[in-house]
């Protein structure tokens, strides 16, 4: 006889079979599915439906029409050696010799030619400090001192006027050093100002809250171009006669004021995300307002809003190209100046691609570093 209890019908045997039956029903999970092969992956992701298949074929056709000619123009038929614009016209490909012969003007702008080693050394110094700041074990007070010394050394190299270095006024600064100086100083000075604005907007004092809200909403409602125009053109009209402020300083102040307003809203979002119990616990411990913000609230709030903060940093770096409207030759303006020569003007695409690569490299680094930092600081929240 076959069935659930085929042989033994005693009560003990039936009870034992009832206990063991669920364990037989709950079979262990099978082995994981092997990864799809290339053909299976393409069928599932690219040709699953008729509209999906049509879009895939359209994308492949566009790639076939764009990528091979682009490779032929930019690599195979390109001119890499120096030889003037005439050589580039003969080949018909990309004229990368433009970068070879005009890179000094593109990188350093109107800075005196025989002194280009100074902005080069200043740029290397800033990039070295940025690279050092990405390592967590260097996040100590000594790093702030190193940044202070680095800014002083950069200013000394760029200005000169001592130790036999010729003095170079800021109107002759340009290229990548100017872009880095405006971006780094703008971010460094705007960040603490934005924290004060965010705290002021959440303050219980009506006057401070009204001033913070008014400033943030006013500046966020203006384009950066108008802020730079006011700082560089209109502001000197209100100064006493004979009093002047450096044009670079006015542009830097405009960038700081504009960036701080946007960063303040990102910081305020992080402050609002912190549970009220955190502040109540700090009050119960007897901490003062600034101790509570510095030790408990702000570290958590800033960790939560790393993506929007870094997004604003990237925008600040790219927005430095707008200073050309006030007569400063940043990286993009210096590239335009390098293309002003009629001999090289037909090859403007190569010049702008070179400038775009520099912008992309710095922005991509900030983006990837922010993702790493977000994962690193969220270690305590992982499960």
C-alpha cells in the first residue's frame, strides 16, 4: 500500500511522519541562476518588444553614422605634429597641433610669456592640495594651515614683486590658474557663509531669520551674470572718488555671494532632515547652541546633503567662465583668445574640445569623489 504512511500505522509512527513532512516540503533553494550570455542579455534588454527593438536598431544606426567618422576625424586623419595651420588643411582631420602650438595662451592667458613657470607652479600647488585633501587621514588642523600657506604661496607666485619676481597685475592673470583660483576660493569662502545663512533662516530671532530669507531669495532670483555685472561695473560707481577695488576681487565677491545663497538651501534641507530628538538630547546634555550645531546637528546634516553640495561646487567651477564679461581671461576666454589668430580660427572645434576636456576632468573628479565620500561617511548606517 502506498500513501502518506505506507507501512506503519501505529500512533507513534504517524506522529513522527507528521513532524517530518513540513521539513520535506520546505526544500532548500536551488543554485543561483547562471548569468545570461551575451545573446540572451541582448534579447532580454534590447529586443524584448517591437518598440524596444526599433529603438535599438535606430541607436545602432546612429552610432554607425557618427562614431566611425568621428574616429577618422579625431584620430586617424588628425594632425598631431607641429607645422602650422597649413599642415592641418592638407590632412583634413582634427588639428591637434593647435593645442601643441597655442597651449601656453590657452592655459595661462595674458600672463607674461617668460614668467609662465609661476602660474604653472601655482596650479600644481593647488592641485596637490586638492589631492591631499581627499585623503581622510589628513583631515586635521594641519591641513587648514597647509591651505593657508598654499594660498599665500599661490598669491605670491602670481603677483610677484619680491625676491626678484616681476610684479604682474591681476588684469594679466588668465587661463587655468585664474579658473582654479576663482573656483577654489569661491567654494572655500562661500561654504561657511552658506552655513550661517542656513542657520539664520532657521533661527528663532525674527530679524536674523528675515535677513537670511531675504538675502537667499533675492540672490537666488538673480542670474550670476547680473551679479557679476553689478559687482564689477555698478559697484565702483558708488565708491568715493579715488577709491578703487581690484576687478578680480570684485568678481570673486560676486561668485561667493551667489554660491553661498544656493549652498544655504542645500544645507537647510539637511538641517530639516535631522530628527528633533537629536537637538533635544543635546539640550538635555547641557550643550550650548554652537556646541550642539558643531558636534551633533551639522555633521549629520552635511553628510545627508553631500550630493547637492557637490553639485553646487561643480556649478561654481563651470560658472567661472562667466567672468569674461567683466574682462577676465579664464580658461574658456583664453581659449577664445588663442583662436583669435586668423590662421587658427578655422580649427575652433579642437580648441573648445580641449577646454571641455579640462572642465570635464575636474567636474568628473568632484562627482566621483563625492560618491566615494558619501559611501565612506555612511558606514555607520549600513546594515
